[in-house]
C-alpha cells in the first residue's frame, strides 16, 4: 500500500485580509473517492506571519464526532505549523471507502491570525464552518449560495493499494466556488469509484497572465497568475488531466483596478499565454482541457458602460473564436449563454458573473461526455 492523494483544496493567500480570533474551532467535511486503511492530513501556513497552533485535531466519520480519533503530529497531539511551511500528520488508522464523507475538526485556544484560507459555495462534497470558541463543534450548513470557509487544512492522503488518476481543476472563482468542479466530481465518483481523485486549485480573481493587483487589499488575495503557478501545481499533484477555466479576469480586472488598467491584454497576449500553459503541462505529462470564457455582465453602477467596457465584451468573443480552433478547448460558454451572449438567467448565480448549481451541472455533464468520447480515462 502507498499514500495517495485523496482530497486537495488550494489555500488562498489572505495576508492582505487576515482573520484574527481569540479561539477557533473549525469542521471540514471532505468526500473521498478511494478505498484504504488510513489517512493523514496536510496543514498549510504558507502565508501566516507567525506559527499556528492547534491544540486538538480530530477525525470522524460522522458530523457530530460521536466516534472520533485524535490526529497526532510526530507523536504529539498539538499541531504546530511553522510559518511559511506545511505540516503532515501521523497516519490515522481508519477504514476508508470510496464515496465516504470524512469530518475533520481543528481546535485552537490561542489568539492567532490565519492567512491560509479556503472556501467553497457548493457544499455537496466539501463543506466547512468555524466558530470563535475552542470548546465547540460548529454545525455544517448545506447550501449553494453562501461562502463556506476554513483555514489551513488543504490535503488528505489515503493509504491505499489503488492507483488513482488525479484531475486538477484550476483557474478562477468559477472553479473555486465548486459549482463546476463539485458537479463533475459527483458524476465521476459515482461512475468510477476508487479510480479518480479531483483537486481544486482555483483562486477567486485569478488571471492567466498577471499576478494579483496590489492597489486594493481584496485584489491582493487573487494570487499569482496561472502561468506562474501551473508548474508547481502539476509537479505536486501529478494530474493526468488539467481542466482550466481561466481568462475572464484578464478582461474584467482592468475595468475595476487602476493597476490592472495598465495590464490590458489583446488576443495575441492571450494566445501566447495559452501556448505557454500547454508547454508547462506537456512537460509535466498532464493533458489540458480548456474552457471558453463564460459570458459576464458588469453594472449596478460600479462599472460604466463605456467604450472600454464594450471593447472588453468584444474581446471575449474574439478570444473564444480563437479558443474554439484549439483541439484542447471545451466550448463551455455556448452551453450557458443566450443569443445576446449573456449568461442565461437559469444558470446565473445572481451576479451575472458566476454559475449556479444548475449551470455547473450543465457544464460538468458535457465535460464528462467529452472525457468519455476521447477515452481520457
């Protein structure tokens, strides 16, 4: 048996908007698609300014933690995650079955600041909640319309004799929010139990070509460009397939950020970026499936319908015409846009930018059909 990746969710860099609590207890629900005889956890403190301490870390197969196991780190119950590093737990002997929901509870009674932040909106497979108390177990809320966040826990490995294929779904908030990635994982985990594992490395606000703008704290959380992080992701996760939804923020950010206004792109810039991305993934033996840019609409008084806004909408169409000529492209936009190139209301999360669960399922089903058609697995 070997340790294999069973669950992975990228932690965003929230140094610009950190969370400080006198105490913390968080519960994370993770759905595994492997059979095995044990687990071990990975904790992240890559962005914190100080070491983080969790006095208790526990694992259970029920949400209320009626039957739980202590998780230790080098034989010690307390987890100390040194700033700028990650920490792996000792093995937890636990019978794991494909499709099983695992619950992890991390508790701290130390006043500390958290900057490694994860979140989801689709709570079907991954869910989380936290409270500002040490002696408590937060209740998990199951919804599709609110952000459910947690800190530091980003990886679960499973001791298994399986040889699962890893799929990395990466890009921007369309991925991080979970409507596409979770809907696809739901299909695949039912069709291929124990065979395929999905990793979510989407970063809200992420761009293909440029790193996060620094002119607003929120923008600073948008992370490095996909081009800059693609090799690191591929080398760590070793995915046989990388599914990317990226590029919309390369167009949107210049409309809202003064710094990004100096980073406007044209079709040649975008095409060069896609060529570089393909080369990075090819070097790391990962096949690419690339979504077209979904429709977006900015308004509500925040962005005037100026010439630059109209040019941006036209640029999306130009980029999509280019993408549709590539064999790696999956034409996701045509599935959810109307005849005026706007997001159909039945697929709209409500902000005219993101997908609701129905939209995520629509795209996920078509991706699975493409995977089967091309016999990727």
